[in-house]
């Protein structure tokens, strides 16, 4: 049921809101260091699939395994720990903490896991340099451009040494030039660190940065690996 070598896999997921099915038999897998684009029109269920994979919401049925463990068998505390230390997130609008500086935002996942401030900010600056935003560390999110803010969000997602990054329309609020650069930096950094990326998008130019596409339509997604 779980494809050989996969880090994160889902089989036959179903999720209904009221009488509306959001997922109706979705299957998916991603390997370490692999970038997989989840594509589909608005309302197709691709964001619901991502939220189930990340343990944010629980499917009505079906199985999700991370590194051989079923998410449904984990306690709420274990799933929270997974999201805090093993999963990284990049959202469409960055969702940076406005009261914190950019370097404090990037260091935040490390600080939440108990890393000393000095060490966390040293790691944060290293990732900000890789994402080409080292010069805005002392600024707050409201003082930087959208492209810069999204690179800060990518640096934050990578700073905690995750195994999987979930990116939900990460370039949706950016112009094409900034969007291309964010995708280039995200995928290069993730591959070099052997981090898997689950990328939700409806744009072909963004999906072009992935290793493989999975299409979601009417709540159904059939990963070719599952069909094999």
C-alpha cells in the first residue's frame, strides 16, 4: 500500500465537509529530497490533501504514513511535535509574525524547539544568506517587499532542518519574476538538504520546478506510484 522508499504516503483518503466531498479517494507519495507538485483547479481538493498530509486536519478514512508510522496512530501531541520539528510550511502570504524582525521569524521554529537564542539566530542568518535576504534581518515583515518576505518564509521553513516542506501556493501573491526566484531558491535549497517538498499550485510555470506532478480533480488523486 505504501510505495517502496517513500517518506510520506497517503492511500485512499476521503474527507467530507457537510454533504460536500473534498477528498474522494486521493492517494499520494513523496520520497526524501523529491519535489512533487499537487495540481488542480480551485476547489479540487488539493489544499485539503496538503492539510491532511501535514496532520493539520484528519481525513474521514484512508491512511497516511510518515517514515513508516501512521499519523492516525499518533497522539495530538505527537502530531504537533511532527509539525513543529519535522515538517516545514510556506504559505501564500508568508504568515510571518509582524512584531518580530525577519531574523527572529526565521529563528522562531528553532526557539520553539528549545534552541538558545544566539544559536537559533546564527542558523537563521545562514539560511537567510542562502535565500539572498541576509541584508534585511533587522527589518520587520511590514518593511520588506513581498518577494523578500516570501524568501524569509522559505528560510524559516528550512531553518529547523525539516524532512518535508509543505508549500501552499507559495508564489500566489508574487509577480512572475519574484515567483520564479522564490521557486528556484526553494527547490535548490530543499534538494541540497535532501528535504522533500509537497507543492500545491495551479500554475504550470511553478509546477515546472518539481520532479513529478500529481493532479487532483473532484477530490480524487492517483499518484502513478500507487497505480503501479
